[in-house]
C-alpha cells in the first residue's frame, strides 16, 4: 500500500509540478524518499527555507502554475514564512508542505513544537493539518484548488508519522485552472463610457492586472487620448510597444508619471492596488477596475467601482467609446515624458577615473547587453529603483521583485526559482549589498543545482535606501554602514565566476563578459553611496527634512558627507 507521502508526490506529479524547493529533515523523510522513488520531480536543495519559498514564488509568477516548497518541523517550516508572505501578497499559487512533530507529542511542548496552522494563517489563503491518512486525498485537492483559484499560498501541515502512514490507493486528478471572463453589467459600462466620453484629460494607471491585456489597454488609451502611467508590477506588461507610455509614478517613478496623474480630470485605474495615497489626484473623478471587488477603494476615494477582468472590461469600454479628437493632455504628457526620459538617460554615464560608479550607468549597461527575453529580479531598495528606471521591456522580458511585501534579499532567491524553470534562459538579479549578504549562503544553491544565474551587486557599502529615508526625514544617517568583503572573491570561493569593478572604464567590457559566462556568475560593482534616487516630486516636508538633515550633519561633525552628496548629485539639479 502507498504511504501518505507517496500519494502526495504522485498527485503533484499528476498536477505537472516539476520541482520542489526546500531543505530535508527527519520529519520530511517520508516525502523525500517518495520523491527519490518518483524520479520525475526535481529536488532543488536550498541553504535556507526562506529562499526556497521565494524561489517557489518566482516560478509561480513566471509560469502561472502551482509550485511547491517544503519545510521540516518547527524552525524549518517557520523559515518559510517570509517567502510565503511575499508569495501570498504577490498573488501567486504556491503549495507549502509544513512538516510537524510526531502526532502523539502534539500539545506536550515537545522538541521543536510550534503551532503551524496558526502561524501560517496570516500568510495563506488556506492552512490546515492532515491528522489522518483518510483526509489526505481530499485535503490535498482542496489545498491545491485554493492556491490555484485564489492565487495565493496554501499550507498543508503533516506530521512525519502521518506522512509515513499507509493509505488506500486513491486515483490522482489534475486540478484544472479556470480562466473566467468577468464584466461589469451594461448599466455600469454605459455610465463609465459616458463619463469618459465627456472628459478631456484622462490618465490611465496600469498595474499587474493588465497582464495579458496589453493590446486591449492600448486600444482603450487610443480611443480616450489618454497617457498610460504604470505601477512597478505593471511595467513588464504595458511599457513595451506603447506610444502612450509616460513612465511610472510613486517612490520608484519619475516626474512625468506623477504629473500625468496630478493633472488629470479622470483617473482610470486598471488592475492596480498602487499603495501610496500621496500620489493620487485630489480632485479628479476616479474609476477603478479590478477583478476583486474588495480591493476597490482601499487607497483612494473611488467614484465608479467596476468589478471585471481588465482585458474584457477594457475591450467592452473601447467598443462603446468614440475616438477622442482633443488630445492635448496626451501630447503634453508624452512630451514631458520624453524630456524626463532624456534627463534620466543623461545620468547613466561613466564616472571620472577613480570615482565610484554611477548606479544608473551600471543599470543601463545591463539593460543594453541583456537578452531580449531576460528575466530580471530586483532587491527592495535602490536596486529596484534602477531597475524601474533603466530596464527596457520588450514583451518577452520579465521583472520580479518583492513589490508588495517589500522584503530585503529577494533578488537572489527569486532568481534561483526563475532559473530552475529553464537553465538556458538568462536570469539577472539586481542585488543590493545588504540584500546579498543577508542570504549569501544561497550562492551555494546556485552552484549545487547548476543554476547559471547572473548576480549584479550594487555595492555602495550601505543600506542605501534606508539612508535616503533618514535624510528625507531629517535624521543624520546612522547604523547603515556595511563593511563588505570583495563579493567577487566570495563568489569565486563559492563556485561562481566572480568579477569586481571599481572604475567606469572597465565596466562595459566586464558586463559583456559577465553576461556571456556559461554558468553562475556574480559582478560586484562599487557604486556611489551618495547617488540620490530622487522621488518624482519633492514634497515640502521632504525638503524640510533634507534641510534638517544638513544642519544636523554639520553639527555632528560630518559636514564632509554634504560635500560628497552635493558633488555626486549636482548633475541632477540642472
């Protein structure tokens, strides 16, 4: 008779799962042994379970299919939590198998005992414990269905002895993902079309929900004469082949995107949960389209809520609308974007000999020499800003990050999962020095599993974005220094091809060699610590904060930092 673990692996095999990410442990012995016997599902061995969860999330994001990570009892499965929070908030289908202590010991404060169902409830759409082998087939199907249909994390908690218990052989069944069309009713569409038709200054804000709806959104923008601003998660889906693109808004964005929103009469939000309230217009009519009605109105006042898939709702509105002939708002926004884009590109230049490298220049070179279908991952902080501003989308490229959860150290971990899908496709991680150091052991995951990821380290010897936030709030920077090793040498010692560059003159040739290397590689680049990633618009409180920071820095005896800051960023002011 098969064991519970045998059935689990057989069901995953039937589902088409091709990889399981994790670290083994005695409470997982039943599962890993069944996996060994199966031979068709790859075990991707990590050095930290958090990275395993991030990797599974990346695979789910790229493929849209169910992925799996596992953790042994107690501390092992607790390590999954941060990556699972990221997966759940990114709305990707992940099944986590959380091993538990022996059944007879539950409730006795046994070695490594936790309460996993309670612990995982906050980062999942489903979390239940399998206590009897008879439960397993149905609970596994339910967990998979919940993860797939709700696009989130499902957790099954299984004690090691239950996983090894025998059960009646039960047929496995693939859970088929549904792809429904959801439309607002005719009255709602007609009312929306009437408002849009009567408006002259409409701006579209596009988020992750525009995935698969590129052509429909472009057609709608053309009818409306509307510029398209995107959130970070919308970048890969709508930025390419888009004559209406005016860039991003928010903390990662730049002036043209913020201006197009600030000056509109109607803001049409398509599949976005953009979180920063300060970047929404104050007086405009706001229309929000989302497949999840509960998401509407969370960030700003919404005048017209529409529940629907973006692809179908945009097509339905386009069919109802005449062509807007007054396109001044669009023309002004596109021209402002052109000028803003030119200024950003002017910052992506080599530094003088002996000076630290401008991170913009590094990001531009990576973009220039990366493959047309490269997958990029970016750490939270300054690396994601350079990714947002300097990576060019092609319709084939992908960009992953911890855009909702905002965790450090995601870039390397996401890259491992993205690369495991296809070892021939180029995967490039934009890593901060702080983020890389936090999960440094995962370099060994790349070499052990023969994952040829390319890691670019923006090495400014600081928690750079934290410093920027301190300066903006008026604080003297403190506790943000990082005393780093030569990450290129560390990479070499870990089995990767390591590079280190501290002069702009060497960078372009090294980037080309680095990206062409046949195998995992790491490029450690010494970038300018004082390079400021300016927000799209400087608020009065931020200006006051920087002034207060300057005064406090001088009084603390660190006035030389202000000189370095001014020297580095002088070119941004003019």
